[in-house]
């Protein structure tokens, strides 16, 4: 077994398990056998001292089949209604499955604005900590009954990544309907080979992932790669594996080398930096010169006005803004100490010149290092 994989699995105390629609659904509705298998394995892991949070798809697919539709509706009101029908059945089956092992479950439905607001973000985290302390298994899904495009996570792969960051998890396991990441689409190419370990997620890795969602789901392999990119950048490993294997979770923890393992960066980010870098949606961009880029990337410095060469967007103080270099690469995201209009006036100035230009100077830095998360877009 890969030593990195073994090390992370052996030391994992809190994990996120995401189960996709392709695993949890059949033509007639929910795949009850899969629900029971996942629940049984999670209970076994809990008995071994592992805290488990489950991010479960299946509500939309369950409702689609229950209502008798041939495919998921396109119109948002109909999709929301289908999800409402399906979510009730989904959580009921989980409740029955976990009850066989004397475990209670809690249903948590989220929209992205519940995590982009710092107070709500902390409230969600505190609720999850409380449930875990009560030995209750949190089961999380996107709140499709109220979500619209502006507040959607996009898919449960992204939601699972957000929860892993929120809870400072030790591992994210993404269970899907194929074995892992392949060199080619295995559904179309018989010579496709699985990639057991991904050390760094570059553009070539993203190109390998075909963005081909199933009829019942929203996320293809590309969405899983983007989720892995987020969590590994924050120091959290991720595994993509085939959820239809009846003991996949237990075998992973027993040391069997299933699926694709994504190696995390060595330094684990704090929950607050995860929130800044990977949960907040940027409201604009600041273009910086090469000197400022080197100071940020190589020397761990804050962003000063002297290094700024351009502004994009109209944002207020405290907004999340991307830092972009002269080659249009996104270097990271930070919270600004000045609004866009003020930055436009002070760009290129030394910090001691700010007060003369604006009439006041609350900060020397436009973005302080403590509020800046480096996440180079490869």
C-alpha cells in the first residue's frame, strides 16, 4: 500500500464520506441495499473511534423515480418539488438503516449562503460538533427545495469539500459509480487504466476527467477533481472509490488500495483560512506586479498598494478578492482592507502616501497576510 495513503488513513479521526446518486439509486428509486451497506460500514468505523459525517446525494433521484418521471426536470420549481419528495424518503431509509446499529441520524440541508456568511458558517460548524459529541451521525445534502443558481453549491462533490474544510477533516472519501480517476473514460475506452495516486492536481489531470454526469446526478468526474483540488490545497487528502463495493469503506481502512488517492499539501490550513480561500465567492480581482507576486509567494508578505497595477469589480471593505499576476494566474484570495474605489486611488503608492491621497489610512496593507490564502490556479 502507498505509505502516504496508509499514514493518512491510520491517523484519520474525523472523515467526510460523500455518496453519489449513481451509488444510491436504481431505476425504481432508492437503492436500499446501498443505503444499508453505507450505513453499516459507517457504524463500524464509528465503533473503531472514527467520527463520520455523511454527505449524501439521492434526494433528486429518489423523487424523480417516486413521482414517475423519466428524467430530472429542467425547471427549477419542478426540481425543487422533486427534491422535496425525494429527501423525505432518503432520510427515512437512512434512519431505519442506522437504527439497526443503535445509531441516531440528523438531517442537515444547506445552501451556499449558509457557509459564505461567517456567523452562519460558525453556527453550522458548532451544530456539527454538537451532533458528533452526542454520537449522532450528521447526514448532509444541498437544500434543493430552496436553492437557486446564485446560492447553489453546484453539486454534492463541492458541498462535501466545503464540509471537509469547515470541519477540519482528516480525510474525504468520495464514493461514486466508477473505480476512480482513469487515464481515459473507462465507459468508452477498454484500455483505460486507473491512476492510483495523484500527487499534484495540474491542468492535465483536470483534462483526464470527463465532465459527463449521469442521468440522475449533477457532478461528473471533473467536479470530483475540483473538490480534490480544494481539499488537498488545504492539507486534506481525498479518495475517489467505487461505492457499489459492499465493504469499500472498511477495506480502505483495512489497507486495501482501492480507487484514486489524492495527496494533500503538507501544511493544513486553519478553518478560517479555508473559509476565506475556498468557501467565499470572490467579488473582484486585484492585478499585481511581479515584485508583489514574489513578495506574497516567496516571502509570505502582505499585499501593499505599491504592488497593485489594476482593479476589477466593485467591492466593499472586507470583501473576498482574487490576486492575479501579470500572466493572468490567480495566486490566491484575500479579504481587502479598502474598497475598490479607494484601491483604485492608492494603487502604485507607498503605504506612507495613502493618507495624503485618501485623507485617512486605517491600514498599511490592502490585504494583510493573515487574511490572504495562496491557491495558485495551475
